[in-house]
C-alpha cells in the first residue's frame, strides 16, 4: 500500500510539472502568435490599399480623366465589378476595428479608407489613403502609405 501512495504522489508531481511546462510555453508563444496576426493584417491592409488605388486608376482611365466623386463606393462597384468587386476591409490594428468604409471627410484618425474628392493643399484629387495617424508594427505612420 505504501508503494501505491508513493506512486500516486510521483504521478501528481509529474502532472503538475507538465502543466507548468505547458503554461510556460504558452506564455512565450502567445505574444509571438499575436504579433504574426497583427503583421498579416497590416500586410493585407496595404495590399487592399493598392487594389483600391488600381481600381481608381482604371476608373480614371475609362472616364476620360475624371476621378470618382464623393459617391466613390457606388461608382467603383458599378458595372458588375468592372473596377472592383467589393470594397476591401481595412485593418488598422490595434487602434481601430476592421472596416470597409470610405470617408471623403477624413479626421486624421477614423480608421477608415480616406478619399480626396478635390485638390487641396495636402492631397490631390483621386488620392486614397488610410485615415490613421498611428504607427504600424514597423513604426511607419498609417496615413503615409
């Protein structure tokens, strides 16, 4: 009977050590996993920005040098996806939730796509960018892309 109790004590200690090792590995790996997800969302946002810029360029070419108006979403989605099939999502982590909205009145940190309808001091008509003044994981400010 004493050998059974000793064996039980050893088994409990082994289980506790195994749980502690799993917890330690989780604590080390989890932040890296979150960082990988954040970087992949950032890369997707930059790729989506390029897709929107391409759609605007095609629209400009087919409409005799006119950029979309302040109704950019309807104009880009017209023609059964001739310019773009859907407005892609923007991930501006960790500052804003994902969105596919385009604003023509950027605030500097709305976390949406921003579109310039008319020329201004800072931007040219037809320009689209990410309306976020916070840095990405590389330290680059989002609205400079």
